[in-house]
C-alpha cells in the first residue's frame, strides 16, 4: 500500500473515532443510551467465525433506507443487530415489522434498554438467536447485514434465506454493509437489481441487492 493511502486510511480512522466518541459522550451516555462503543471479543472467542460489534452510522443508514421502495409492504430484519442502531433508524420508516437477531445476550439487553429509553419498544424487537439456528426468515423481505460473520456461516444463512422464499411470493432485498463476501449471494441467487453506496465516514461500501422472485 502506498504512503498516500496509508495516510488517508489513518485520517478516516481519526475522523470516525472523533465523531463516534463525541456522539457517545455528548449525546448517548448522559441519556443512558449506548449504541456506539465497540465490543470485539466475540471475534477472538469464536476464532474468527463471528465478528464483534461495531455500529453502522446513522447518516449512512438514512441514505440506505431512502433507496428502498415500497417499505410499507415489507418487513425488515437486521441479522446481527448488536445494540440496535439499525433497528432504531428503520423504525422511522413505514416497514410492516422491524426486528433484529443477535447472538450475544449482553448486546440484546443493551438494545432492549436503548429501545425502552427511546420509547420504541412497541415498534422494534431484538431477538436473542444465532443466525444459523433462526427459523423465521420467511417472515421478512428486507435483510440487513453489516459483515456479521465468516464466509462459511454466511453461506449457511444465505441458504436459509433463499429456501425461505418458497414459503410465499416474497420480494427479497439484501442490504450488505461492508460486503466482503458478496459473491455468496451473487452465486446462490439471480439478481434483479444491484446498487452500490459508499459511507465516507467508515470508508465502507454497502451493496443493495434485489433478488429475482
Ligand atoms: C458489525 S456488528 C453490526 C451491528 C448492527 N447490525 C449495525 O450495523 O450497527 C455485527 C453483529 O453481528 C453479531 N453476530 C455475529 N455472529 C452472529 C450470529 N451467528 N448470529 C447472530 N448475530 C451474530 C455480533 O454479535 C455483532 O453484534
């Protein structure tokens, strides 16, 4: 990697750290909220199979949700919802249902506390579940993933989502933030539409895929 790119990456990291720290210490902590602080020990504990917690920025989530048409006809699931920031933002749009699944019980508790403080507990649900074991993908149309796990786990989860499509004639939208294993979906399903967005704050892409019915 050349020097220019190293410096650019470093500056992006400083900007992100400053922005997220200000958000946490000035806005969240005084209200008892916590969406921001990273929690990465799951990665080591699971020997790299499951990634730890880091959040998607609210501004980028707004850009993403503006791109999704017909939200009132669709239900939303965040796979690996962590402390619930994606659900909090999704709840501002007219999705039929806004749910998330999360493998770490501690993060589920944090998400639930966040929703109570924000008084949105009747609108959003955070379910304690391993994405590989979850059996209700058929209830949802829009799936959000922020690079939650390794390629082999994503293969299994993608199979479950695609199998669940036969249950009813769903539209299927995959929103994949930091899409390191995008080829998993591209190989398993026929793609109707593909759109790429970029989050400047985190320097990550997001790919929105609509699958053929
Ligand atoms: C990068 S964080 C994303 C959090 C949130 N979706 C966001 O974008 O702000 C990934 C989350 O996936 C969770 N996770 C990892 N493996 C999982 C699995 N097998 N089932 C459910 N959640 C998982 C982690 O605990 C972590 O909270």
